[in-house]
């Protein structure tokens, strides 16, 4: 059992589980403060999400919606993880997600391209935004958090201006792809027997999982991943060892930007939602990726499960009684989990220290028992010698 608890992956899982439980508990306390009578039902509704429906067909339909939104969230999470493993905090993933959305929608609704070119446009746009942050960091020593935040807002307002060309005259949203760019819709998985008539469940889901596996392999099993992480630990030491530290910084943020840009493609090329050109705040998807990344222990494989959980409770917020509580209660719980994830390292330290103390105590006990056995043996030998 102790060997299992020493495993870093097991410790990360247990620490994340504690964060989830504490986040839900504090969220429940907040609901009690707002309105005690319905707090229990509200927190259960958030936790259940699509499981709150009585009909199986409705459960599967809304499970499909949650999975569809999990794919872009997972890509944003991978974007955060890729940069973080190199010692960088890519808070600009939100802006890269936005500019990727802009590129794929422009390609679909204005240029009338098919889904693959639109995806590539999103990846290139996100990569360019990542490159800007990387160049500023590598050559001007501009903190990537500051430049990333600035680019988030530049990307948002630029997107609003560009996508006015594809705006529906009767609303503040762009045209639906099924009417203005049907060729750009991502292919369906063809699982109508499972998800019913939910047409949004497409190849974005398996593609996002595939990217998670690729990121894990690149970071953990390749020379490039080793060099990137070495640069993150100490860029001066990496330079001394002959590594191109500036190139590695730029490359890591370009790759991070590509992942976030593809997240925008995976969201809007499903045609599940349309872009609102009057939006005045950066979409939460990129920031929710931070929660998913840290909750998953900054591991690409763990991010698959944490992304689904974060999206699950985010969608669950729409099932609370909106006459009493606001749907943003789920976002509050997500924010609490993000905050608590900051203590994951501390929790792992506590686990390690307790295990070490237990081992030391067991070692002391075994040494004491051994010495107690040796004393009688020595006395017996001494008596035998006297005789």
C-alpha cells in the first residue's frame, strides 16, 4: 500500500480528488448562504448535469453536448500543460482560442472553405499569437503573462471586427455553418444509435484525445521534449549545454498556441454555437483550461478526465433553479477548484513526509527489536564462557 501511495500519479489523483470534494463542499456552503432551502437540490443538480433527466434518450443527448464541449476544453488544457512543462504560464491560451475561432469561422463563412483548411487556419492563427508571445519573451524578456493578457483582448476585439462580415443581420451572432458554410462542419462520428439525433458529436472528440497522447509522447519520450523541459528548468544551463534556449521558448509557445487555436476550431466547427460579435469579455473556455490542466496534475492523460469533469459541472450549472440561484454557481465551483489546485504540491509534500516518518518509525522499531534480541544472546554467551 505504501509503495502505491509513493507513486506520483497516485498522489496527484488523490490530491485532485481532495480538491474536487473541497470545491464542491465550499460551493454548497455558498448555496446555503444564498438560499438554504434549495441548496441540497442545487448542488446535486450541478453534480448530476445530464444524469438529472429521467429519459435515457435525453441523458445521452446532453452527454453528447458535454463531450462536444470537452474536446475544445481539453485542447486548451493541453496548451496550458505544454507551456507549463517548459516553465512558461500561457495565460494567452484564451486569446489563441479566440483568434483560432476567428480564423476557422472566417474561412468557413467568408471564404467558404471545407473543414480541413478551416482547421489549419485556426492552428496557424493560434500559432502566430503564440509566436508573438514567445518572441517577446525570448528576445525582450517580456513576461509571457503580461503579453498574453494583452493579446487576449487584442484577439477578442480583432475577432469582433472581422466576423462582422459574417454576422446575421437579425442578431448579434454569426451565421450558422449549416446555412453559410456547411462544408466546414466537422464530420460526425455517426453514433446516432448512441446519442440520438445529436449532430454535434463529431471527430473533434477522438482528435482531442489523440492530441493528448501526442503531447504526452513529445514531452516525456522525445529529445525535443527533454530539451524543452530542460530550458524551462534553467535556460542558462540549457544554453551552456548547447541547447537553443531562445528557439525552445518560441517553439514551445508556438505549439501551445496551435493547440489553443485548434480548440477554437473544435468548438465552432461543430456548429453547436455561433460567435457573438458584440461580446465584451474573453470567453471562459481558455481560462477553464487552466482548471482542467491543474486538476489533471499537469499530465496530458489526466487532463482528459479533468476536462470532462470541469465541463460536466459547468454544464450542470444550467440545471439549478435559476429563479433562486444563478447558473454561474458552477463557474464559482470551478474557480474554487483552481484555487485549491494550488495546494496540490503541498498535499503531495504532506503525503511524502508522512510516509517517510512512517518508514523511519518502522525502521527504528525493527532496529530496537534486533538490539533487544542481541542483548540476551550476548548474556548467554558470556555465561557460557564463565562456565
